[in-house]
C-alpha cells in the first residue's frame, strides 16, 4: 500500500507559476515510476507527465511540454511538478499516481496503482 499526498495547488493568474508536491509513503519510493494527471470539470482525467524511478526518463503531454517540469527527490520520497506560463486551460484538479516498481513510463491511467486525493489548480485570465 502506498499513500500519496499532493500539495501546492491554488489560484494563480495566467502566466504565473506554481509548484506541486506529492509526498509518498513507503520505503521503496525510489523504485516507483510516478505520474501526474489532471481532471477538469466535465472532462476525463488526462495525463500530464511522468518520471521513471531514477529520474532519468521523463514524458510530457504535448499540451504542457516546455512549460511544466517533473522532478523527484528520492531522499524525501517526493515528486514535484513545476508549472510555468500557466494558462486558464490548465485549470483542473491535479493528481499524482504511482506505478509498480521499475515500470516503464506510461501515460495510461490504468497502469497506475495508487492515486493521491488531488489538489486544485485554478488559473484566472
């Protein structure tokens, strides 16, 4: 069982920045592939980005490429999402999720075994 707790969401103006954090329980965090997803009202959950267990491989949705950066600190059992140049269409609840140990990075939600409760990001125009 892995527990994930997101933080860092909030209200920001278009063009601004936010950094989300996701703290994970468990002693094997350094072996997990981690991902960020988001869900806007009335829309399906969509992939944002993911990072493999070592941090050496990352994968981004086209909609956030060049604006968002995923990183991880295995010593702190935490994965981060730095979001810059935010747009109103980035408004959503953001979720972090974890795959099984040493999994290949993927954008498919069903490949993720555990999910956090989500944190709201609202970007005003």
